[in-house]
């Protein structure tokens, strides 16, 4: 059969994998209007509720008034504004790193940083469940990709022995895994990286601002902040803004500025976004930040406890990302649609985002949810689960 666009779409649909965007109206709060219906939003990465926090909105609007709407160029041409440098300094102070570099998104960070560090002749060891943007970065780099079983330090050590190189070695892992909500074994990764002279990169898109003291992230939480060479995090999730950062040494920053194609060849982030990120970085280090993290932990624990008590299989852990793996794509989307009619939006996640046969509902909590939101949501999920024969 000819490979027409029509055939390709039909093939995706026949496998139950056709995706469409859903219209969300209003602010990114705990409740939104989704496709015309008021729902509890249980699949946003706005973990601390900062996406509609007045401090960020005020900072963003003030920046537009003062600096306009665009940076006008890439950073190395004329697009470096004072706000870029202020944000990098603020991130470095917060993360207690020598330096930081800002990227236009987490995807741009991963597809820029990895090819800047490794290429032909080098080897990258990557957790099997790492985010797609990490894989994209590795493929773009031309380095040899060796995937190790999820969080398996013993197998990783063996693979590192098998795949020795005279080139550079990079180990890369999510900090908090985006679709599973578990933590990487960072102390073990640090030890392996040190003994092999490898670089260690952690993508902390889902741990940034949430994990560790003052939200410094998974490496801080697990006591190995100084052992991670590249701590990447995003501003678009718990930090309620947009873009990404890499907390690195001064030397690594200089290399990234010179080698990172997504940094060099792209217009830099605009003033409003930078100012919102700056406000967010300040906020997450304040007592309000501590309260929000505490509240998120309480909500996550209650949500996990209620679903486990009803009989759902919830992976071990305590984070704000809670998957229920259902297996089939069709069953997952059916569950998702039924929840929507009950007023809960939890997007079904299917391949290629997750491995074949592990389609799931991926629930994410917010600090700004009330006790009643958690109680009502878990009761409703259990009811739908029973109706569908999942429980
Ligand atoms: C682990 C991880 N890394 C990177 C990204 C990409 O970040 P961004 O959305 O800022 O492009 C995501 C986003 O979903 C993610 O979950």
C-alpha cells in the first residue's frame, strides 16, 4: 500500500494510538474547562500551582512594559538581555552551582547539551525509561547509545565494562521519571560515573523546585548535589513558567555556549518568560515555597494511599507523579474518557511515550488542590475502576 498521509493516519488509528489536542480554557489552576466541561486537572505538571501565581504574572507584565515582548535575536548575536544573566545567576545561587545556562525549553536543552558533549567515538549510557528528548539528543549526537534496564545499577556497571571507549563517556538519567514517578538511584550513578571518569547528567524536569531543600532537586534530595556534572531542569513545570536551565561548572558553561546548537541557533527567551522564571526561582526558596512543597507531599501521599487501599497497583514511591498502568492503549483511553465525563481530566499515556503494553493513566498532583479534591477524585477513580473491571 502506498505510504500516503491518509494511510499513515489510518494505521496509527487502527493501533489505538491516534492523538488529538484537547482545548483547555482559562488559567492553569486545579480546575479548568476542558473541551467545554469543568474538570479537576489531574495531569498538569504545574505541581506547585505557580502557573497562575500573581507574583509570576506581575513580574511578567512588568517586564513586558519595561523591555517589550521579544529578545530579538539569539544570545550570541544581540539577544542576551540583563534578564537572561540575572536568571542564570539566580539559578546558580539556588542550585549552588558555579554557573548556569538558560535554554528555550527542556527539549532544546537535551537536544543541545548532549550533542555538545558527545559525538562519534563516545558512548552514552541512558536509562531505558529516560524522556524522549534525551533519546533525541543522543541520536543527534552520533555517539553510541547503550540503554540500561530501568534504575539497574548492577547491569549498568556491567554494560560500562562491556562498552569501553577511548572517547568520552556520558551517563544520563531522569531525576524523577516523568511517566513512572520514581527516583533515579543517583548515589549509585555518581559512584559509577566517578570510578569510570564519566560525565553524569540528570534531567530533573520533574524534580526541580519540588524535591530537596528549597526545591534544589533530586540530586540535593539524595545527597549527591556535587556529584552530578549537569543538572538540567525546566521552568515549564513546577516553576510555572517556560524554558530550561543547566546548572554546571563555569568551564562546562563556556563549552555549552560554544557548542550547543539549540542555544546558538535560536532566538532567546523573551523578557516576560525570563521575569516569570526569576520570580518563580525566588518564590520556591521562600517559606511559601516550603509550604507548597509540604502541601504537594501531603496531597501526593493521600492520593497514593487512597488508590492503593482500594486495590490499585501503585508503584512504590512518594512523588507527585502517580501512574496506574493498565496495559492496553484502548483500555487506557476508555478509562480516560469515562473519567472526563465524571469531571476528572487525567490524560491516557500511550506508546511511544511509554513502552508497548504499558499504557497508563498518569495522575499528577498539585499543591493547590484541597483535601476534598483528593478525596472526591480518588473515590471517582475507584468507582470508574470498578465499573470497568480494573479493580
Ligand atoms: C523528563 C523531561 N525532560 C524534558 C522535557 C522537555 O521539557 P520542555 O517541556 O520544557 O521542552 C520533559 C517534558 O515533558 C520531561 O518530562
